[in-house]
C-alpha cells in the first residue's frame, strides 16, 4: 500500500477556552520526500523543533524566558483578563506569585520551561507564552477562588467548548440524512452527477465556493425551466417565492428550510484556514434528506469519520478523469517563444503574471488573457471566455493558482513558470495537492484538447512536477469551526468588561484585525459580529478604512449610498496601477453590497443599481487587461470607454 503522508496545510480552528495547555491553530505538515531538497528550514514541524531543543548539546539560554515569565503577573492585559473573570487584583497577585514560583520550579503540568521556550521561540513574542500561562493559571487558581468565580469560569468553559459542533444543529440531527460523496480529479464529471440529482428534486439547494459558480447554477437551472432563486452574500434574486431550488454561496446556505436534496461543492475546502467553517456548518446543519458532497479524494476519510460520529450513512462514488493528461519530458528550456496557442502559463504573483504576459507578447504573435486571485470572479470569467473563444484573438492564458477552481477552460498544455509562492512570510514550494489541482486543468473532455500536457518553463523544475503528480493522495485531517453569534452573545454576558476584540481572542483571534479597528465604534455585539465577518481584505489599508467608515455610518444611523463610497473612472486603465485601483474599487463595491443585504435602511443603494456599478467596474478591468496586450506606444495611448 502506498504510504499516506500528512498534508502541509494550515487549518484555522477556533479553540475552546481550556483549563489545560493551550493549543494553537493546528498546522499539520507533509512535504514531499524531497523536503531537504525543496523545503525551507521553517518547514520543520513543532515536534522537530522540540526534539532539537531537547537533544542539542548546547541548550538555549533561558534567561530571557525567565524574565518574560516574571512579567506575567504585572502584565496589564493579563490582569484585565483576570478581572473579567471575577478575580480581583489583590487575589490575582497573591495567587499568581505562588503560581509563578511553581512554574519556575517546573511543578505546573504542561508548563515546562522547554515547552514555554519552544512557544516563545517559534512565535517570536510573549503573547503565545502568556496564553499558555494564563490557562494553566486558571487551572491552578481554582481551589483558591470564590465559589461564584469558579462557577463563572466553568460556565465560560462550557460555552466556548467547540468539541461537539453537531449539537449546534439539533433539527438536522432530528432527521435521517443520507450522505453521498462524489470524489475525483478535475474533469471527472463528479459535480455533474450531483447536479443531475438536484434537477429532479422537489426542493433543493446548491452551495458553491464562489458567487460565480452560484450564478452559473442559477442560470443553468432557470434555462432548463427549473425555477431557481439566487442567494449570495452580496445579491439576492427571487425568481419565485415557491421556487424548487436555490443556488447560493456556501456561507449563505439556509439551514432552517427542510429540503429533499442539497449539493455542497468543493467539500475539500472544509479544511480551509479561512472559510472551512462554512463547509462544516453547511454539512452539519442542512436539513436535507440527501446531501451530495463533491470534491477531492483527500476529503473521504474526514467525511467518513464525521458521518460515523453523526450516525449517518455515507456512500462514496469515485470518478476517473474523462480525458487523460501526461507530463512531458520536453520543457520550454526558459524560452517563452515556444509558447503555443492553447497554452496556459502558471505564475504565482501578480507582477510575475504581467511579466510573463509582456514577454510572450513581445517574442510571439500571440495575445494573452490573464487570471489571478485579486481579479473579481466575474472578470476571471470574461478572461476565460476570451481565451476559450478561438476567434477572440486571445490565444494564451497566463494565470495563478486561481485557475484551479470555478472556471471552464480549454487548455492544451499547462506550463509551470514558477513553483515557489509567497505565503505571506516567505517563498515556499507549492504543495503536491496544489500541483495536481493546477495540472488537472490540462485537457478538457469534448474539446479539441482532449489529451492534456503538463510541463515546465525551466528544466530544473520538471522532477518536482513529476514527483507531485505521482505522489499519493494526502487525506485531510481537520474541519474548520467558527462560533455562532449566539455563543458569543452568551459569552459576552458573562464578561461585560471585556472588549469585543478580547472576546474574539478567547476564540483564537477571530477576525481580530477588523475587530481592533472597530473597537471604538459603538455597536451592539450582534452588529459588530456582522461587520467583523464582512468580506474585507485586511491587508489593504483602503479596505480597512472603508469598513470602519461604514461601521461609523451605521452606528450614527446615517444613510450611505454606493456613489458616496465609489467613483469609477469613465475610461479603462492602461497600466497596472490603474488596474489595481479598480480591483480595490470592486472589493469595496462587494463589501457595500454585502452590508446592504443585511442593513438596507443604512446602505440604501438598491440592488439593481449596485449590480450595474459592479458590472461596469468588471468591464473596465476586463477592457484594461485586454488593452494591455499591445505594448506599442500607439496602442498604449488608446483608451476604451465603457458605457454607463
């Protein structure tokens, strides 16, 4: 049997408040057998680092660590947390003094100096260490605390215990559901089979990972004469109040309505660090007699385990690719003039994508469409349409890993220009599952490119691609969770002195960046939760300022129109900075639409008008991308106007 190796994949978990050793968001890792050749030193697991720490002849100095430990009981944040639990300052000082003495004597369970040093060293600050210490302190302090304080702490522990999320959905547990799991690689027809079952259902729901896919299913069903409504975070279209079906994004899945059939697409995203909670919530909470889950083989063991815990029957249907693809031994040898019509060149940065595009267009007569993550999904679809159309004049696609989901593409050959991707901290080799997902886009059933080809721009990268594609499937191990607003409200009632950002910290820093900037805006907890979970790019200073502005408008009971927030140019951009500005504008339009569906009395632009602005922005971006195809001075001066 092929060995199964754990996947190097971060999964975001909201952990319960514990009276034992703190456990951070878990990262499980697997790189290729070539870790030493391809990985970075930071790929070492926590266990590796601990082993190094314990076995190295020269132990790291604990002087700094001990100094940080001594600061624990004078830390203002720690003292505030203790007060919020009902532990007064004098009592905290008295108990914490003896607690720290026992920590330094290594007499507190799960609080050895080596364990604390490891957390302090790996995180680069004392925050993680203080969390470990505080939770151990609560356990140590219990015998010395007043009974009412102990009862309060126990109640908080019960509230924040997320070990049994299935119990959050008693109505779903009250019906006998049957789970069908459709798994296979890209271009295997797995989702098609599930959708055929949805078409004949008396009542049903499609849950997709992208609003683009929700729109696609919505349009497809209505074209077939099957009444289907649309529900995404930004948009609601009701064809009929009695429509048999609804197509939605997974975050918007309606859990209250009894259904015959539900389809949840891309179920492997249940392990996604940012959005996995939505797949978990839909899977556990939908009241459907049949639930069809579509995705990758890697999800099978996790789904089977969850179903066993729920006592629900699961049937696994496996699908093979409808068309084969192969890895070519022939690379492009760093020569982009060898790019041909129907090729897709993969790069992993926005700048790299435009560099490749310019280079191809400079050394060939071919024009390139582009797809990357920060493009609106609708613009990606327009670029994909141009690439697929043999008469459009766009012959080649240059794309990031955004090409891997939600688009139908007629690709003859996938060419990896890059294998390294920036993960927010450093460049890392893309994982084997990522390689497989992208490579699977080569070839498409029913097109002239039935047999796909995969290769690389540089010969040095070919072995990694071959190794990735030949590697065993890596099973997912965890599903994401997020506390509901009802849980947080109960939690807040017990901690009235705690800030909202502090409450979220108790649940592993949920959306803490947004929570921090909204802390001074007076909002009810339920409304604050909505704003904190809004679709905001926390890396964008402009986006962060906008969410604060919109929260202030809501708090002050002022109305706000979309035109106050966004002004689109009359003409499309002809440089990359102009495109970036439009992409930012599109994100802000989406944010406004998302809020307007929840607070229409504040965000007053009607849906049709907002959609009109959104579509115009998408067309401007699309035309700007097409205009950038020709870098000649004459064409750089041409400007396309997009009708209002």
